[in-house]
């Protein structure tokens, strides 16, 4: 549900009066959402580390004059996507984003929207095992307060912890903070470090069980083909291609070649690996389908927009909407709670066929 800030305040005053309030000195104030730019489609600068900056260009090519500067996590209005007027042989992507103030190289910009939500006063009863709900970030980003001493490496290393558009987490408490603002407590069910975050409730959309409804459940002859050469993914029902998208696979030989069954599916998970200085530690990765024993998976991606270029540690990165479709299309289906299924037997799920051509 899309709300203006005025509508959100109106809903909050009427709907949240009955919620428990943390006493002064209890839960610290959860940061408010910033005033994001107005636009049907927005872009978040997702490249570089904290504090990284990039030039806006007057024309859609790298050696065009600068039109301004943007910084990591800055949000801009996304007017349209255009192909460069000067072919750059040193870059795979030739696509740029036009903004009201100039052009930005598309791989630097995550496509996002700003869709604040009316906070819930109680859980909707989707979970049959324990109170809670899956939620998705529907604003460009949301800052949060950590409940415990941080355990996860990404929390220890970042100066400004944030969750980003399309990340998926589990909300297990609904409260008001010490300033009377509605907040959700967020955790990670799988792969995390038992950290808990408190964040503004308006940033999160509850995911409903209907969103897990299987696609083509009666079709058993399904397979997924991934081309490492062309960085594409196709879903087949028999000999018919029913879905196609661009992807990002692993550097070099990081993504295994061959035919492998999907062996585990999770609505959301925390992924980490690699070595100090070259590793990764990422929370809230939605719509994950694991297909190899070393952890390679098809999953949602929010930290880059460079699909069509190999750049991962071995996984197959997709846009969130692509990952969600693939998650629903592959079998078996996943129940809302626990939101996780491990598949036994080599023939229990569609096979992922990775080709180097």
C-alpha cells in the first residue's frame, strides 16, 4: 500500500494507539525515514563503499563533462534507461540512467521505489508455527537500531547500518519505540548471527502466503539453463522457454558447470563466505534456490545493477522480481513458516544446467 507521509501519520495516530510503548531509556529511537525524491521510479547509488562518490554526466558516456556529484546511497529520480551514444569497448554494459540532473552509468544504480506502508498493530496470522511475518523493504533504504551487541561482521564493519529496497527479513515483534514511533523487530531465520534490528515499520511490506503460490505446479518437466558466456537464464517447461532474464554469475570458474538439482529453497537467508578482505557477509537475501553443495544459488540481488556481467563468488544473481518468479516456479513449494525446504533425492526438483557457452 503506497502512502504519502501525511497519510502515514494519520494512520499511525488512529491505528497504533493500543501498542505497547518502550519506557524512556529502553529501546533507542529507531531512525526515521528520510524524505526521498518524488518519482514513479527511483535509483539508489549502490556502487562503491561508504562515502564513495560518482559524477553525473551531461551526456550518457564516460568522458562527457560532469553535471554534478552523487554519493553512495543517494537516491535520484530515474527518468529512463538509455543506451550510450558512444560505444565503450572497455565496458560490458552500454546503458545509462537519465535523471533530471544528468546521466549515471546504469550498473552503479539500483532500481528502487519509495512505497511506505501503514504499520500493523498485530501480526496477520500468516504463520501457523509462531507469531511473526515475512517482510520486504519497499523504500530505497531504512536505517535501524541494533538490539544486541552486533555479532555479524557486516554490522561490525559498517558505520551506518542500513537495509535496502527488496531485502526480506522476519519480523517477530511490533512495538512503539521510546519516541512513540511504530517499529518492527527484525531477525534472520537462516544463516544469520542472531542479531535483532529495530526499524521504522512504514519501511516494510508484509509478504502474504498468496505470494508463495506455485507457478505451473502441474508441470514436472522443468529445467533452468544458465549461460556463462551470455550471462542469461532461461526456464523451460519441456522444450518451451517460459521465462528469460539477465544474470550475473561467478568470476572465472567460480560458478560450477554441469547439471545440478535445486536442493534447498529459502524465502530469505544470510550469506557469507570468502576470506578477510575478499569475503562477503550479506543479510536478507530473498528468494534463494541453492543448487550446489558449495552454496551456489539463484537469488535476489540488491547490491548491484550489473546483470550481464560475471561478478559474483559463484552464485547466480538476479533482479528481485526474477528471483521471486523462479522461486515460485521451481518445486516443491515452500510454506510460509518456516519458509525453508530441503529437498531429498536427486530427482526432487528442477535441474539447473550451467553451460560455459
